[in-house]
């Protein structure tokens, strides 16, 4: 494998490539996955062409890390602070495993000004010719229990979301955030085309994102008890200044999340959540 540093739209990033052609690019700002291409050269991640790369703002698209807060469910900035701070590439990034990249974030003045707790966070990306595993680990290195939420906010690239099918959610408990309605999902696949924002109790089996061009299998750890599905639709997409008006057609967020019941992490303990994307 090859690991190299590069400049991505003016910001530092790292690029991991396998001999067969699979590759991923990660910004140090937020340990934010920007690109994942499989061995066939197909880009699997949506990154807005109008995303801001100023080293301060959250990046629209890719895979933002939402931690230690999800959305605005708490007193911290939206989705917490992990996605807006610089992370460090671990010098032993390979960790003895081919295709592995590790980045880390530790508490410091910037985090303690918002959240007065000691922690060590690691993001591990494991790349294979047809798959990518993204794992977030949190270590409590302080003396008190940590309470937090987390999500891997994956923007998946689609040819046209109106034609895409997300299979595997039928029968799952669903909170429709657009209509503030709770019910059991009855459809074999949600219908996309207007604003869609729902939190599902995560099914035990992987989901399948089915398109005319192929299928992506989406699995997540049992520690991520919810799956969030989001698409802004045409009206909201037109209001987002860091996304093209038609950007909603080419992305679908399918997120591995732990939000409804906060993690309670004892001193000295570790929590890990992961999402694995595999081309079927």
C-alpha cells in the first residue's frame, strides 16, 4: 500500500492507496473521509463541489464524525466538535495491517472550553479492494464517566436518489423527523424525492443500497443502535450555500449512530462504533 500527504483544496490530507487501485482520501480537519474509490475506479462517496475548506467549517459531504453530540441534542455546537478540529495521523498508521490508516484526537484547550473531559479518540479506516470499514473508538482517560452520542455521517454517492432503493429497513421502528411521527416502517424501501430525515432502530442485518449501476452493502456495529437516513430534497438543498441546488439527487446519507441512549463510558473504558461499506 501507499500512504502519502497531499493538499486538498488548500487543506492538509492523506491518501491511502492499494496496489489494485482502491484508494481513500482523508482530511486532517475532522479526520473527514473525502473520497473512497473501489478497485474499479468508481467513486462511492459524495463530496459537495461547493463544500467549504477553510479549516474551521464542517465539510459538506464525505463522512463527518459527529461526536460527542448528535445534531443539536445538547449544549454543544451542532454535531459536536470532532468534525471541526485537526486530527493527527498516527505514525504507526498501518498498525501492522495492510490497508489501514489511523488518526487520533485528544482533549486539549479547544475541547475543554466546550466539554471539560479527558478523552482519546481514534478513527481507523481499513481499505480493501471492494470495501471500506470506518471505526471510531473513544477511550475515557479521565476520572469520571463520559456521556456522549456519536454518528458516522456517511454521504453515499448515488446516480439519482429518486431511482435508488435502500433495502433492509422494513419492519424497523422509525422516527420521521420531518413530520415528527413515530411508526414501524412498512415500505420495502423508503421513497426519496423530497426532504427525508428519519432515525431507525438499526436492523440486525446489513442494508443494501440498490441502484441500476450496482449495489452497496451497509453494515454497522451493534454498538450503533440507530441508523439515520437523510436527504435534503430539492427545497432544502437549494437553501444550503455549500451544496449545489441539484446536489440532493446525487447523495444519500446512511449513518451508523448511537443517539437515542447516550453512551455511559466509565473511566479507563473504551467504546467503539463502526460502519462497513462493501460493493456487492
